[in-house]
C-alpha cells in the first residue's frame, strides 16, 4: 500500500513543490489548500486535493475526516507547512496582527496535529514534519511576529517529541533559510494590512522593507529553490529514525553554528546588521 501524507498550504511554494515531488515518488498525497481555486488547480494537475483553512476549526475538522475517510483511517505522515510572515517592528504590531499570525502559524497547526494523532496512535506509527525556519531559533529585526510564531513551533514540537517517545510517531522540524516562493508577496499583503507606516518611528526602514518584499527573484544571498526542502522532507519521511531537526540553506547552518559558539552580544551585532542589510 502507498504511504499517505497530508500537506497544508499547497497553493504555492514549498507545499506545492513538495506535494508534486512526493506524488512523483509514489506517495499518496492529500494536497490541501485554503482557497477553492487552488484546490481546482491542484486537481487539474493530477493531485488529490481538498480545502483546509488553518484559520477555521470547522475546515480543519472536515479535512481530517475527509483524509481518514479516503485513506481507510490510515495516515503515514502530516506535513505542517501552510503559513505566512507578518513583517513589522514589534512596537508596531497590534494584538490583532499578532493574533492573526498565531492563528495560522501555530494554533491551526496544533489543532490539526491533535486531530491526526489519534489515528497515528491507533496504527502505531507516523511522521509529523514541521516546516519551521531559521527564524525559529534566530531572531531578526522587523520579523518579531513571525519569529515568535516559529519559536513557538519549535517549543511545541520539542515537547511533542518528548511526549511521543516510544510511540513510533516521530516529530521532525525542517529549518529552511531563504527559499524562493510566494512568501515575500504574501508577507507584503500582511504588511499592508496591519502596519501603519506613516505613524511609525520606523517609517524610513519600512521603505527598505517594502522594496525587499517587492523585489522579484531572490532577495538575499544563498536563496535556494523549494526542491532543497523536499529533499529534507524525504529524509524525515524515509529515515528509520528521523532527526529532530533538518537544516536547509547555508544561512541556517551558519546561524545554527554561530548561536552555539558566540556570546549573545556578538551574535546580536551580526543579526542586527544582517537584518538591516536585508530589510
Ligand atoms: N520561503 C522561505 O524563505 C521560507 C523559509 C523558512 C520557512 N518557510 C515556511 O514555509 C512554509 C511555506 O511557505 P512558502 O515559503 O512556501 O510561502 P508561500 O509560497 O507563500 O506558501 C504559503 C502557503 O501557505 C498557505 N496558507 C496561508 N495561510 C493559510 C491558512 N490560513 N490555511 C491554509 N493555508 C494557508 C498559502 O495559501 P494561499 O495561497 O491561499 O495564501 C500558501 O499555500 C511556511 O510555513 C513558511 O513559514 C518559508
């Protein structure tokens, strides 16, 4: 029997590429998306697809029932992927903007995972793969909402891994640095929606952020295509004992290393500069 995987956020970027890549590798992929037009696109491309909106508990519940109905109650893996980045300085983030960031990037993932886990426990195996980020363990200026949501994913995943010890259900974090996707275009929408540029002390910096988010092609050095993430997802799916963390891109390896060896004061200098150079 084919191994099955449920993926969120397949309309573009990493989710889209991973869904196609795993389908081609012989997996039964439930490639979900929050918009019906994205579902239609994925169906037309030969993938199995239906709606799953991480901001909507009914939609999550329905998608889990649909997955288990189609698969006869079995699911080998869940790839938590759908999400976005809310740009903006911490002091310009409203409660509403932060809440929206956490609804999608954390609460939706937790709710979905908790509904899938009983099936994995029943069958006695499973893989939960979390698309975190280098920003899940390294902070950068003007990325506070996103940083906080990805740090939260790291803490939640570390706890879950401990609680699932011995269950044959493995939790792995994928930690990509810059990957070329629709991420910046979607961050731009969140920026325009929630950040009041004119009233901010960071007005001028926001101009640079605006330019970076609108820049076509890679915005920073060492950007990789989504294929680099797919490779690590395959390790997490197929290794006998998958690792807790998989780094993707040079910046992730670099900051992972620097964080271990440098005092905070020195690392802060580097991160502040990197953040300002790559607004
Ligand atoms: N690109 C990077 O450099 C990078 C680096 C590290 C980690 N990541 C992580 O990779 C994941 C995928 O992002 P990406 O880079 O592939 O960007 P992307 O091309 O913008 O894809 C994001 C996906 O998430 C979906 N999504 C947003 N809100 C959702 C919701 N409420 N319910 C369900 N799906 C939702 C989007 O759907 P719509 O099209 O409907 O908005 C889209 O399919 C994210 O978790 C991101 O944090 C990205």
